[in-house]
C-alpha cells in the first residue's frame, strides 16, 4: 500500500481523487495547501505526491522548490494534476528535470482513469529511497 500525499485545494475534487485512490489500495493523505502539505510530508514521508499547481497561499512551483530543498524529500515522485497547461513550462528544463516531475496531467484533458494509471506507473518506476 502506497502513501500518497494529495495536494488539491478544491474540496470536491479532493474527495473524488481520495476515494478513487483509496479504492485502488492506497493510503491517501489530503492537504488543501502548501503549508499543510509540508507538515504532512514532514510527519509521514509519502511514496508519491499528486500536486495541483494553483494553491491558495503559495503556488505549486514554490512548494516543489521547497520540497526538493530537503534531502529526505528529493526523491519523492511528483505527479502534477493541474488546471495550468503544461505548455507554460515547455522551455523550462529546471522545471522538468531539476524538480523531477514524474508526469504532468492537464485536468481538462485527463480522466480519473488516466490519473490512476499514471499513479500506478509512477509508483512502479519510483526509486527506492526509504531505509
């Protein structure tokens, strides 16, 4: 059973994703913003993070930079599931490689089934970093 940190400010979407991921056998910890996510990641290191880039108090990019600044969090795979189109980051190698984004799903074009497949694939190919 994988521990998934779901960072989703929309409470309705959060509940939908959480239920679907839990049904897939995962333990889901939901956070609606960056600070709550940092607190959760600090207390329970997740196996995977699903991140919406449009957060309330920070943007998701700031959260990713903070996440990657901590050695214990550098290898946690991140799947972005956002309303921000990925074309905004086409020419940004730091975003794609430096932040180690596993996958990018654009919500208007991604189904729940695609999210679940992406999570499964990301967990299957994630490096082992836990002692």
